[in-house]
């Protein structure tokens, strides 16, 4: 294990220095290289608990001198106060504050000035892209934004790990989600940002929730609603992908390929029309779902872990969650697919203290931090060790996500997908009021989704 | 008899209209006392009443609700904004109303057109201009955003100054007073109502703006915000279910001082906007 | 137009005369500003002029030249950053930021323009001094010059500060906006990590053409039509409504008029963003109004009439295009009428009572009086502010944005393909293009169009009011 880290570290170091060599020699160095006196102090300064690997090089590699112990070098090279800005979601503030204090305590020789701001993971991109340079040094974001963030140069590539092995300690889906073109750009924080089915087990039996048609039938009998945000590209994907139609990002990283209008597409569209026709499966946004679950009108919904609390409160012992059901398209049962979602932590390449920002990002995504995050907020860890704890396994929402994982795909889609897909959902959920031919409807949607980007 | 029926009808219609106009405000008010934090969609009046939302605003500051700080921030920004704006507006209005110089009318037309240009259109450019001066994420920057272009909004004030008789300043001029002296000693005191209007209306700007504030104060740190961004933020997707009634409480709290100022201002507003033309 | 041209012609002619006929000091002043002043004993003026020139020279070399050199390409050096995992530091190259180059170039061009004007004025002023000296007239001392700034040149003193503010906050941003419309500044070309460059008129072409994939032309037409419809509707409903309400309350038969007026004003004294966000939740699909309509059976009734789609269990107040447009206008009436009532009250109080009396004696009924006397009077007095309201409504960002953002999803696929919605005004569309899609180039083009529309409306009305203005009547 340790050897592997070291190997990756050295390999990436070589690669990076090569890159640096090719990058042109006229570069203006931002920070001075580690100076000689630093060489004597490192081992004592490196916090043992946080950097077990950091000690490894000294012990194992005979050629290793101080230069191979980056953390010690960094501490020695840091003389001024380290100013860092961190963004975490509103709900994550208390926990993050605690983690930041622990981080500061782990490096007692360095003076930190860390400010914590509130920025929701789901909208982090909007604020960051407006002005990358003004964005936080370390920020949390949902993995659907990684493509745009990388394109905008807002994410520092994770070329080396210092305190744990990001690529191997996290579940492979999360690492894949943080990787673009074979390069790792972020640190996985949670593995629970996908969606699945919540339901009230006093209304539905376990066999009911296997099929969406059956669920609609049962809910209709009970005069209750099933909610799903159909007029949203993220969710409507579940139907089309489930029926085997394709949507993916092209190699250029901008445009999409989409076959929703191919054979079978109209069956899916018809299925959505049929399912929503009885007004039992309703198109509803996340905020409305929260109130409607609490009011008792909605007894099942397609949503993610962030609604688990609301549902658990409203349904009490009857609170249950499972994978998404099947739906009938063109006479055959299709398992609804989904986007697997992850929350990631990224480092801003424009950060003035990029080394510390990376260490902090590692700290905030370490096994201990992920466990703490689960304990405090019930968020599913991306860390393999943290995720395998019995407490995590017993959480119904996380178990449902795990069950859905087999049908989930990582989210890789270009910006032109959202508006047309949203509108397709809106038209289908409102019963295709203009009576547009379904094939034509899908053709227009696909044209919009696959439109070229200048 | 018919008269009484008519009168009753008339007042019933007014009552109905007033109810329509006040229902949302009433909803704001009662929801601010709701024990349920989200949006109550089945009952108009809360099922449980509490003062907790107000307590949360004032006494339980956290990284999301920093109401006291927001209030102070906005107050400081508003005070400086209204001082600077008023001075600029008075300078321009006086120049356009009382002084004669070549190109005056062209300048006036140009300013009026420029003033019609909504700031939203060019806010990104404004952001980066202020960023080059390192004024983003600072309250000084906000004051500049709100007040620097204020000179363009001179029309109402100029209309009012047009009605101040020129004989007063003529007399002063004959006595050898400088233009500056006439401005400070004669025009300013006589323009009191319109100055009150200008002061209050520019004071109110920072309390209602969230577009520029959100763009400029983008650190994500709640203590930097103004009341408008703070409240706007509470209705964000992930927040609304837990903060709606707190939002209502916050809305009620800022509405009180603003309503009072507004009621004072509206008197002068009517005078200002109709003053010049009516007396003619 | 002719007048303006001849004014410009004269401006340069005067300069030419000054330069040609000027003596040696004038000619030296054209190179070394300030010499001409010092030669005529205006030492302080001379030194100031000289300092201005020196400052300008420094700015030219240090600021304008490096930026303007890249103005043609808007930069060529791409951002590159290399991270060294051993020292944990990163190296960033000396990259070009297209936006900053654009912004700084515009500021630099602006400074150069100001300097040229200053320089021309300098030559003319020195020539004037020469003439004054030749004619043996009095030449102002510095103290006298300063005093003039508080007398015959007081307008310069008063306008300097406001002008600087306006240039910074209004004119420069507009110039940047215009420039961006000719570039490819969008999400694929976003500084600092990418460069953008000039593309000529292609963005304008996109706005006016519609192909299968580029639907900006289609969307632009639709959005523009609704913007104008909305501006007309919003302006007139609140205007007429305000007058009617004011008349109703002011009527002698109404008891306690003050109290009624205050009740209506309370509704607008709450900040607009609070009330609008509140109303949005009030009319949400699963909001309280819908619960109420459901309970009293209104929803079912509307369904039977066909006003609500059959597969909905709620009234789509703000989510169906037709309903949303009507609701936005109604909510705007709710917001706007109290304002208009206030203004109308003020004006109506000044309406000549004798005219109404005589009309009544002639047997005119209240409706006739309203149409024949009240309305013409109101229009006469409030005409200009009506146009201002109209233009403000074209740009009524708050009402549309706060009521429909995150709530309304378009069901027009062609609109969706260019990120527009049925309820969008040009400004809200523009805002979404910049804020959510970073399509600055198209947003700038739309911004220019909005500006032209607004400027046209304002120009037509205000040049008339300013020219035939009553401002001299009292003077």
C-alpha cells in the first residue's frame, strides 16, 4: 500500500517535472523552492497521524532526502500566514468548521487563516465560473459540474496524493466521476448524490415497488401521489437510458450524441404520457416534494439522500427506500436507469497556497472525515473503508443507492442537454397539450441536445 | 335610501380591494410566527404560533442566518449611498436647471437616454471594472455601484428646481453672490422636499437590490452579505423547506423601517413628480 | 443633424486656425503643453498642464501601449499552470487575459480620447491667451481662474464628479458590452483559462437568422414580441387602474380616504423582492392558493371549462405559459397600482374644478367627464412619466425574474434550444444567458438591441419635452 503511494507520487512527480520542462522556461515561479535548511527538520514536524505515508519515503527509499518529503518541505517553506477560503454547502457548515479546526491542529507550526463560506454543491459552478480567480481555494461541488469546471480551468489536477491514496481508497465509481480524460481532478467526498425511490411502506409492499405501473395503481387506489421531477433532464434520463437509448458526451467534451429519437424512443415518450395521464405520478420539483411529503400527499418519490430526512420524519417506521422500479415501454419491462452522483471537493488552480489547499482537500475527504460526515448527516461515504462500516450498510437510503448502482451511469453530458431535455419532460408531463407527433417531438429535442457548440 | 346602499356598496368594493392587496402581506406576517419552518400549503394561518423565527434572526446567528450583521452592513451601505447619491443628484439637477452653458440640452438628452439603460445588462463589465480596483467583495464597492451613476437620475429633482423662482437668485447675483453661494444658500434650502425624497429613495436602493449584491459579494461568507442577499439565499432550493418562515420574519423586520420611510417619502414623491408640471 | 455636423466642423476649424495662426509659443505648446501658459505668466496653469502631459506619457508607456498592442488579437498566450508535487507549489506562465486586455484597451482608448480633447483645448486656450495679450486684454491669474470655477464656469465644477461616476459605472460598461458583441466570448472562450477574439458581425447574424440548431432568431422574435406586449399591458393596466382607484378613493362620498390610501400603500412598502418571492410561493403548483381552489372546487370547474389541462390536479398559475403570462400581468397590477394611485392622487387634486363643474351643468355624465376632461388632463401632466414607465417595464427584471425563475419550464422546444422561455423579457433572457450559460457574446448583442429600443422611445418623447419644455416659464 505505502509502496504504491510512493510509486504514484514519484511517477507523477517525474511526469510533472517533465511537463514543467516542456511548459517553457520563461515561467514566473510563484513560490520559492524548498531551501536547504529545511532538510534537517522534516520528520519531527510531520504530524504522524495525518501523514503515515510521509514517513515512508525516508524509511524505504535510500535516495530519499528532504526533497521527497513534500509536506515537511511545505511546512518549512511556509513562513507567512496561510490564507485559505473554503466553500461548503449550507448544511455542511458545522461539520466543516469542526474539520477545519482539526486540520489546523494537525499542523501546529503553521498559522492558518481559513474562512468558510456557504455555497451549495449544486450551484457551486455558477459562482465559480463567473470569476474563477475569486472563487474559493477549496470547494465542494456535485460531479455533474466537473466537465464545465475543468473546461473553465477551475480545477487543479490531482497529480499527487500526500496523506492517503485518493484513487484507490475511494469506490471506483467516485474516482471515475472525478476523472476527465484519464486525469483525476477532484477528491471524492460522498457517493450518495444519485437518485432512487423513497416510499411509504404502509402504502406499498415490497413487490409493489418493483414496477412503476403497479405503484401508480396502488397509489391511485389510496388516492395519493407519486412524485418525480420529470421536467428535469437529470431525472428524465432514467426513462430513456432505461429503455436502452443512448446519451453521451462526445470526445470533444462539449457536444452530445443522443439517440432518444431512434426506434423505441416514442415508446418511452408514450410510456411517460401514460404514466402521468392518471395524474398519480406527478411532475414535481424538489422543494414542492419536501412540503408534499410532509403534508402526506406524496407517498413515494424519486429523489436522493438529501430528502431522506424529510421522508423519514413524515413516514416514521414506514420510511423505506429502494432501487428505481421498472416501467413498460413498447410492451416490455425496462429497468429505470439513473445517474450515479457524487459530491467532490476541488482545488482552485489559482489558489495562492495551492499546496495547503490540496492538503486540506485531502483532509476533508479522508476516511475519518467521510465517516464523520456520515455520522453527522447520513451522507454515504465514497471511501471504501468508511462505506463498509455496518452503520453505513444499515442506512436504508444508502442501501437503496447501492441497489440502484447496478443500473446507474456516471454523468457525462454537454451543456446543451439540459434545456431541451427539461422542455421534453415538461411537455410529456403536461400530457403533450399541442398533440405534437411524438417522433417529431423527440427529433426536435435531439436536435437541441446534439446542437454544435461554436 | 338609495344613497346609503350606494355608499355601503362603494365601501364594500374598497374593502374587497384592500383585502386583495393585503392578503399576501398578511400571509407574510402570520407565517413569520409559524412554528413550522417550511411552507404551509394547506392552512393560511399557522397551526402553531411561536416567536422562534425572530429569535433565530436576532439571537442565533450561524453561517446562514446573520441577520444583525446583514442589517448593519446594509445600513452602512445605505447611509453612504444616500449621501453620495444625493450630493451627485443635487449637483447635476442644479446645473441643468439653473445654469446655462453650451451643450446643456444635448447633455440632458444624452443623460436621460443613458439613464434608461438597465444596469443588469452591463453588470459583468461593472464587476470586472471594480475587480481591477480590487473593490469586489467590499462594501465600498457596493456603495460605488449604487451611487456612482446617481447623477443620471436628476430628472425629478430638476423638475422641482425649475419651479424655484429665478428672481431670488437674480437678486443674489446682483448683490455679488457667486454661483456657488447661490447654490448653497438659496437653492438648497428651498429644495428641502425634493432633497428628502432623493435621500430616502437612494437610501432604499441597497435594501431591495439582490442582483448586483449577489454578483459583487460572492465570497459565500454570510457575514459580508446585505439583507437582500441573505433573505434571497434562504429561499434557495436546499434551504426553503427549513427557512421559509425565517425568511418571512426577516421580511417583516426590514419592512417596518422601510415602510415608515416610504410613507414619508411618498408625500414628497408626489410633490416632486407633479410639482413642476402641475403648477404650470 | 446638420447642426451637429457643422458644430463638429467648427470645433476642428477653430483648432486649425489656432494652430496655424498661433505664434511660436502656441506651436511649442502643441508638443510641450504648459509652455504657452508659462509664457503668458500663467505659471500654475502651465505646471498643471505639464504634469497632465507627463502623467499621460507615463500612462501611455506603462498602461495603454502594452494593452493596445494586444487589442487586435485580444491576447495570444494561453494560460498554463504546472504543479510541482515535490515542492507542492505551482507555476503560472505570463498569460493573456482577453477580457482584461479588452477592458484596459477601452479604458486606454478613452483616456487617449480625453487627452486629445484636452490637448486641442490646450492649443486653443494658449492661442486665446496670445490674442488677449496682443489686444492688451487682461489675462486671468490662477486665483481668478479658480474663482471662475465657482462663477461662470460653475457648471464644470458641479458636473465633474457626477461625470466621473457616470463614465465609470455607465459609459465604460456599455462600451465593453458593445465590444463584447463582436467577440466570441462565451463558455468555450472564458478567461483566464481560455482566450477569446474578434469575430465581426457573426453574433448579430445569429440573432437574426434561424436554422434548425441555432434558434436565436426564432427566440429573439418571440421574446421581443412578448417584451413589447408586456410593456404595453403592464404600463396601461397599472396607469388606468391607478387613476380609477385614486378617483374612487378621492370621491367625496368615500369616507376615510387617508386610511384607504395607506392600506394600499402598505402593500408596496414591503421591499419588492420579498413580496414577489412570497407571491411566487403563494401561487405555487402545490401552494396555498391551489389548496384553496381545490377545496372550493374551482380547479375542477376550470378543468371542465378547459382552462386547466385535464391531467393536472392544480391550476398552473406560474408554470403554464398562458396562465403565467396572465398571472404576471395581474401580479404586476397588484404591485403597480398603488404607485400610480399615489401619483394620480397628486395630479387629480390639482385638476381645475371649474371645468368639471361646468361640464356637469351641461349634463355630462361621470363617464363622459372622465374621458373628456380627467384623462386628457392626466395624460398632459403625466405623459412623460408614462413613457418612462414604459421603458422601465421593457426592462422590468424583478417582476419576471422573481416570479418565474426556477419555477417556469418552457414547453416550446425551439425556445429551449436557445435557453429562452415564453415569459422571458429580453433582459431576463440576457440575464440567464450570462448567469447560467456564460454566453456573453449573445447577451451583449441582445443588450445592444434593448438599448437601441429604449433609446429610441426615450429620444422621441424627451427631446420633445426638453425642447418645448416649460422650464423657462418660471424664470
